[in-house]
C-alpha cells in the first residue's frame, strides 16, 4: 500500500500535465486561427484595393473653364494658371514657324486653361494709339496675348517695361503694301500666336485701329461666336472681278473669286487651316500682283473655296470707303465726337449667331495720332473703359 500511493500521485501528475498540454495546444490553435483570419482579411483587403487601383478608370481631366456669362463685370487680373513659356523671338525660318503652328499636335495642350484672344498688330513702327489700347487691356491680364510685327528696322527700346506691348515683338520682315509680303506677315503673326494653345481667337489689327467697345464686350463677342469674321463678297466691278487672273484656273475660277477686308478675327481651327494652306498661297504669290492685291483677295477667296461654313463673310473692323479713292478715309482729333463713335458702333445691322444685332464692328480704322487725346477723353463714357 505504501508503494501504490506514490505511483498514484505520479499518475495524477502526468494526467494533469497531459490535460495542460491539450489546453496549451488548444490555445495555440486558437491564437493561430485568429492570426490567420486577420491575415486573410488583410490580404483580401489589400488585393481588392490593388485591383481597384489597376482596373478602375482614371478620373477625367478638368474641363476648360467656360466663357464668362453675360454678367461679365467681375473679370479679374488674378489668373494664375500655367501658360506655355515660349519666347516670341526665335531663329526659325518662316517655313519652320508655319510648320510648327500648322501641326497642332506639336502644341502642348493644358488640361486647364483660360481661353485667350490673340491681338496681332501689323505695324510700320510705333503704335501712336498705344495709350488707348493700354486702357482697353487694363485689368484683364490672363485673357489676352499681344503680338507685334513691326518693320525690322524699328527700334522699340523706348517701350517701357510697364507697357502691355513690352516684349511682344515677333521676328519680322519688310512689308510692302499690296504685295504677298502682307500675307506673309499675317502668317507669321498667326503662327506665332498658334504656338500658345490658350489662344483661341485671333484678331489682326494695325497701328491706326481703335477698339469701339470695352474689353469685356469684345471678349464675349469673339468667344461666343460660332463663326470667324473674314470679309468675303463678290464684287462685280473692275476693282473686284476685274482683278481676277484667268491663269488661276482650274484651281480658282471667276465664280470662286472674292474680295474683302484684310483685317479679320478667326477661330483657332480656321487659323490653323489658314497657315497650313500652301496650294492657294502659291497661286496668289505667282499670279496675283498689282493691280491684284493679295491682302484683298487671298483670304476671302481661299476661305470661300475651302471653309465657307466656318465664316460669317464680314469683318469686325469698320472702315470708311465713302470718300472714294484707293484708300479709306482717315480721322483726326477734330472728328472724334460721341455721335461719330456711336454711329460707328450702332449704325448698322448684321447677323450674329443667327440673330440680328446692331453691334457689327468691334474695331475701327484709320485713326491718326492726333485723335488719341480726344479718344482718351471720351473712352470712359462712350467706349465703357474704366476711368
């Protein structure tokens, strides 16, 4: 009996250890099961997230900012979106410049941009009416760009850095009135402006041009139009059909022949097509020489043949031909009155986006340098400029 008691104690101890071992295994099993469950849930979550990131479509790029509404008095000069930084001065030939501008795929496109109007000045030298234009542009930085094509010998060192025209000169060549060199200058200006994708409207102006409305009105009118503004009409008189060269057939027939103002406003799509044209440009370069003037016939005829649906067939630049002669009337300081300007601004009717309007011209020419002072005086009240 004395020997059996220690053995019984040993058996009970072993039984207890065996039970503890089972409990330990059970605890280890439960811990492992918990860890495995947590790991499985984590891996599933990670896999789902990874698959979602690989297969879900990326968000669409931001849409371009819409044109301003009719309430356009809240324009500001605090636009801070990125603009393509291209120097206006370059070493490209005309052919290289035009080729770059024609290939729109080469022009970087910004996901966000404010559509701008490119104001292109073709001048002989200085801009005597620049102070009026300074008033016109004041407060609207970020909604316009300026390009100036002067005579290559013009010294522009006197233009102050504070001017909107400072540093806006492009490489230029001599222009002779009535020759293809005027078209070459237009193509240089358009090509330089097309290199900036934010430029969506293009307006050709001269040093004798003035704005007839404030910037807000001009910007909205251009941006909201579904057509370009290139004067194009059939003139049966000697100064029209009489300057057609029959050698232009069959590419250009007499029924295609159109005349119009050199001063235009174009959409970007049409501007690209203008600088891309080689066929009709070469015909005019060879066969349209004085008394055939390329600046009067090239764009009106080419656009009439190729892109009539894109054009309104009228210019936005008013000019006075009522005095007769080969050149339009000029206007000095003594002729600047409220009545005179308002007659230009509202004195006719035309079609705009399918509706009749009395606002048919946004610009006017030819205004002499001595018209500047009276123009500045009436600009706040008549033209709507900020004082």
